[in-house]
C-alpha cells in the first residue's frame, strides 16, 4: 500500500511542479519520474537545511519543492 501512496504522491508532485514551472503537466510517466526524483532531491535539500516534515502532506510538499528545483536545473540546460 505504501508503494501505491508513493506513486500517487510522486505523480501529484510532478504535476504540481509542472504547473508551477511550465504551466502544464508532462503526462503520467514523466510526472511520476519528476515527482520521485523531486522527492529524493527535496529530501536531501531540506535535510541539509535541517527541515523534516512528517505525514503525506509534508512528503508531498518536499517532493514538489525538489521537483521544482529539478525542473529549474533542467531548464538551465535547455536550448532556446
């Protein structure tokens, strides 16, 4: 059951990050990938800052922050 919740949070985080950074989502698989990688990145970044949130809402917020940072970094390498 935890894996299903992680997938849902990852997809939601990727979708929200896509809305924040680009104005739209990227599709289920890309949203999942961005959300999961964002969760890892967000956990590392917030951990280094000493910020630890609990519950599904904290996990979602951490993943969204990480996904936004990930998309921002990727946008630096995008050709214009």
